[in-house]
């Protein structure tokens, strides 16, 4: 890592003193994005990550460009998620799986399609405004095609058409759904919306490729932070490496991006914060007989009940990622916990902490994956033929504040030298980094260029898709997942 001695970064107005260094604890999507943004501007960063690689936390799979998976959240949260998702696509273009999402409400659900139609119109209007402000924001396709409605007669007509090899239009993407999901099971209209997929492995690969070559970022993988000591005008980070070496690092500014363990760091620095933590898992199935190219399919349902939302996320080679928002599948009894007056770290059961760190037993993997397959097969009978495709993608998700339904969150601050990043959705990471840069400019003499808050990440914008995919494949091998999860979908 190089120190900045009143050095201007090419193309930037940034000037820093020699000693100024930012320490980041946690190399998930929050910490990695902050490191990419800051070090890309010439700010010295030191990133501590306990694991062997970056971005290996909760099961990221969906961009959430409008929040249409969540009927219960506010319209403002949906708009925020739309804006953040557009920025994420622009920053991590090779991480996106560009296929639409089907939103359907089963006849057994008390909800009605009208509940989200007004929201969709609001989001379309906002998307049009964002594209008018900057044509580069049109990353979700034409605003006029943000969503498309399908009625029962449309489904009947589509079911007579052949499956397309390479679907391009909403109608073509809907053909396999019309062929294989019984029409009488749903309320109408069914929606196809331009909410894309997000590959956690290609996102992790992008971050790794950008930071490994950055002269302004020192990566400390396999380093568990053991203590944080305030020094008045900065901090000392104490950590232990995987080999047992004790490390002490002096920094001027500290970013707590420790994921569901954020509260442990808050306790270390005596900065209490109320939050929830929820452990969740997604399951990997293999459906060799999968007919045609499928969109993502969301079947709305009441969270936590046996009829909870079902989510089918397609990948190449017949692999499918599944969520079932029931206590027997994605959710876990005792898996939603909150902090209290004694600690900022919600007491997640140790068995779930072990699972978050990879401690799954195969009998439970088979049982829960089979339940997830059967849950979706209620609406797609042929899917009952699917089988276990790998170990779960899992982790614990933190939710700041006192509202467990919150889905759009970013950064908060304690004093002038401590920031915490608490993401509920990965697409919020860039906004969190931008808020931290605002404080660095306001309080620490960092002069930022006029376009500092543009979504592009200078350290990664020259990466090619093939570079990202090859790196992502190595990460699937390292973590024990099918290589297909690293490959763009739909395949070209």
C-alpha cells in the first residue's frame, strides 16, 4: 500500500496528508464496495476480512430494482431500491443476470394484484425521470418496458407457442411459465418486471480483481479483528491472522462493515446501536429436464406461514436457487433476534452462526432443499423432479433500527471517525460508500472531484466479462458450489 504525500490522483482533485488511512472491518459487499470506492480515489485503505475471500455472506441473488418482492414495504423504500439498483448495475455490470422477474399471486393468497399495480406505475415514472436525467441510467431496458401485465387469455395464447431458444421480449420470457404453471392457480394480471438477477460470485470476483491490484488498498484476508482501541485522533485495529500472527494497525478513520457481527464491533468501541439480525438460507437445486429459458419467478405469500413466498432463480445448466419464506425452508425458528440494553450484537443461536460459517450437515441440506423443491412444485408440478444441487447459500442479515421489515439502509455515524455500514440489500452498498465520502470531505479535508458520486468504480471499470467469470469460477470451487453459479444467465 502506498501512502499519499499531498499527491493528486490522476483525474481527481483529491489531496490527503501522508498519515491519513481508513480501516475497514469486513470484506462483504459493504466493505468491499467501500474499499473499491475509497482506494479508487487514492484514499489509503486497509481491509480486514476474517474469511479467505471477499463477499461470501448472505445469499445475494436478486437486484431488487424496485422492491417488488416485498408487498409490505413503503413506496419510498421501493424508489430507493430502484435508484440503488441502477447504480449497482452501472458499478458491477458483469455481476448482473439479465432476465426479467415474474410476480404472481396465487388464488390461495388474500392479496390482490392491484396492490402492486400503483407502485409499478410510480416506479415506471421515476425510472423515466432517472433516464431523462442521465441516459446511462437505462440499465433496466426501456422505461416503457419496465413492467408488462399478462391476463389469463394471454397465458392461454402463449401456451400454444413454441419455447424460444433465446427469449428477448417479456412475452417470450413468459412462454415457459404459460406452458408449465397451471393457469387456474393464479390471480390476474401476472406481472413481468425488469428486476434482474445478481451473481454473488461475479460480484465477489469483481471486488477481488479490483482490490488485489490497487496500490491504495491493503487486503488482510484471513484476519479476525479482536479489538478496536480509540486513540483520540484515530483507532488501532488489533487482529489475528489465520496462522496466529497478531497484527496491530493504526488508522485515522474506521468503517465497521462486519455484517451481522457489526454489533460486536459497536460493543468494542462502546457505540450502542439497536438492530435486528435474521438468519436465512437459499437452496441450490438441479432441474436437468428444465424446459426452455426461464425468468425468475416469484409467487407471493404470507411470510412465515406454510404459504410463504416462493422464489425460483434460474442459473445455467439447469441449476436453480430457491427461497421459500417459511419457517421450514428459508426462515428458521429463533432466527430473527434483536439487540438489547446490554449488547448491540443480537444473540443469534450458535447453531445458526455455525451454519453462516459453513457448518451444514448433509441430512439437513437434503431435507430443507427437498422442502424448497416441493414448496415451489405446488405451482410448478414438473419441478418436483428437481434434486439437490449443492449446499445452501446462507448467512445472517442485519436490519438497523426497530423495524424488521426495513429493506433499504446504508451508513450511520458515531462522531467524526467511526462509520458503520448496515446493508439489508446488496444494492445499497454504493450509497453507503458515498455517504462516508461526504463525511470525509466535510470533516477530514478530503477534496473530491466533481463526479465523485458517479456509480462507476475506477478500479473495476476496465474489467472484461471473461476476466470476472474466470475469477468467479475459482470462487465457486473454493467455496464448494457448482461452477454454473458463476456463469452469466441467460447463456450466450
